[in-house]
């Protein structure tokens, strides 16, 4: 008779964050305050808690069991040492900036509870992080991804393909985040005849977004073919077994579309939201209105799309304007002379006079 190996017992204390009982209790209270009072997203709360845990592990390895009094007495060099250690592990500037934000949040909670202030956090600057521009898709690529006839994976059930098409249509047609689209309840399904739908964004903020006829039709096609009886209070989009749809499934569907359409790696579900904003701005959409549609708390967050549009326009200018194109360095002077002569004769024929005594210059807009 074979003996089954017994699993080693897990010490419950090993699963708890480093620190004494008072510090652990403060961490639990802080977590609840983030989720209930500040209404932070679950992913943000989890990231903040993870960063604080890593900092406490770092402190425990150097100074023993962390305590609230020990955190209050921190020196700037202690925080810089932790940041340097994280840098050595390959952690980027954005993650370090979030880590400091989490530590400051916990420090504010301790101060509010009457434990004192962590003065060292005020003496440490956040790392400088260059803000990357969003990478939207061209209009043709975004439309191809949302087209009902685009089916890169015919092996899956038709209702699953219709479901994925409806989610992707909401991401581009209404500018939703994945979490917002998957957070819709069945009772709020944007069906034909619906002009808008209310979604819950970051921080629990509710906003109304428009529903295009094509988006409503995609949702209706999914509902008509879905084999599961949806609970009106439950999620609108469900998985194969009828449970809530995972964001990873949507990412997989977009990845399959990306491969079928030959799109770059930057063609992600969130890129469809970026495309929604950039294409609206390119059609002279008002910036404040786009801010409202996206659910941005600050206008400065939305203004990043003006830089994207400016870069796109400059690129189009460089490619299309005859006076903006650079000639290859290997092109001989005679070829440049012939090009200038051809441009001048063409301009004269078109009714535009070109002065012969002034060299042709390339101007940068």
C-alpha cells in the first residue's frame, strides 16, 4: 500500500506581514480605509499593501521586528536604502513612485490615528519618470478590430466570438476600461435604442458614456446567442461556464486579433481606449468633454492626448508636404536642382508664383 506524503504544516505567522501586533492591526485598518473611505480600486489597494509589506520585510532584515514607533523614527537614509535595493532588483521608476505613494498613504493613516508623523517621507523625493505618450491605433485598425466579420479563431463557439466582439466594441466605441466593461450588470446592457450607459470607474465614480448603434447591436448579438440565463444583478459578460468573464480572456481575444490583422504589440485592449480619445480629438472633440467621457479626475491626464495628436499631425506633415520631405544624403546636387525646377514649374502651372532669387528652405512647424 502506497503512503501519501503529507504536506508540511504552514506557519500562519509566516503569512502575516512583518511587525508587532499593533502594526499589523494598523495595516488592517489602513486597508479598510483605502477600500471603504477612499474607495480605491481593489488592484490599487493590493499594490499598496504589497509595497508596504516589501518595505517592512526590508526593515525587518536590518532592524528586527518593525513597530509603529520604528516607522515614526525613520530617517531619510532608511527610505533611500530601500529604494536603492529595489532599483538593484530591476524595479523601474514608476513602481518606485507607486511604492512611495503607498508608504505616504500609510503614514498619513498613522498620523490620523494619533501615532505621529513620519517626517522622513517628506524629505525623500519621488523618482522622476518620463511620461510616455499613449500609442493609439490607426482608425482603420481600430475599425477592423471591432468589425463583426473579423473572426481569427473559428474553433470557439459562435456566442463566445460574439461576446468578445461586444466587449471590444465597448472599449473602442465608448472608451471604457476592461474593468468598466466587465463591471456592467446584465440589467444595464446597452441594447439598441439606448443612447448611453452608466459605468463605474476608478474610485467608484459613476459616469455616463454614449452608446453607438454599432456597439448596441454587438451587445444584442451576444445576448441573443448566449446560452446562459443571466442574472439581472449579475455580470453582463460571462465566461464559458457562466461565471464572471476574466480580463485575461479579453486580452487573449485582442491578442488573437492582433496576430490576424498584423498589428503591433502595442495593440492592446487599453490601446482601444486611447484610440477612442485620440480619434475624438482629431475630429475636433472638446477636451473637457473627452475628460468627462474617459472619467479622468484631472484635465492634465486628458491633455496627454493633445501631444499624441500633435505628434501624429507633424508626422503626416513630414510625410506628405513637398517642402517638408528631406532628400537622401546620397542624392547628387543635380538631382536636387531638377527637383526644385520641377516643383517651381508645377507651382507656376498651379497658379502659385515661386521667387527665383530665394533658395527653397525647409521649415519646421
